[in-house]
């Protein structure tokens, strides 16, 4: 998640419109508020290296993205169902929920795609 949100933050910093699509476990982490858990929980050394180097947390990156007004946060409706959550769980945490057909239609012709 950290890498994907960093890429999105870079795009927003360049003034580009950015759409971030959350699927499966990334979506679950977003919706359940577990953003500050390390990306690699079995590797405490990686988490401490991030902190020690002053890298922003996932929560901070997401806050930056939202504040930029250049970013749309999109959750996959199929992933939402697969992880056992419902649209009410996503309210206020994603800008919209879309299925694969809508995602593919929305991103047709886009050359830069990053899926989380």
C-alpha cells in the first residue's frame, strides 16, 4: 500500500488527476482503519526502517492525497463483497464503489495504471 500511495502522491504533486483503486486486503485495511499496520507485519525491521528514515505513514499519505483534491479514492464493489463488508462500511472512506466493468470502462485508454 505504501508504494502505491507514494506513486499516487507523486502524481498529485505533479498536478495530475489521480484515481486510486482499492481491492481486497488493501480495501479491507482502508475500511477497517488498520492503515498504520506495517505492510510486512512479519518484518519488524522494515517497519522500523520506514519510521527511522522519516517516511510518511500510509495514513499520512492518504491524508495528503485527500487534501490535494487531485485524487479520487475508489473501492472495488466485488472486493467489498468478498471481504464480507457492505457499502455502508465504505461511506466516507472511499469516494465511490465500482465494479470491474465500470473500472475498465473508466480507465480505457489510460496508460498509467496502478492497482492496490
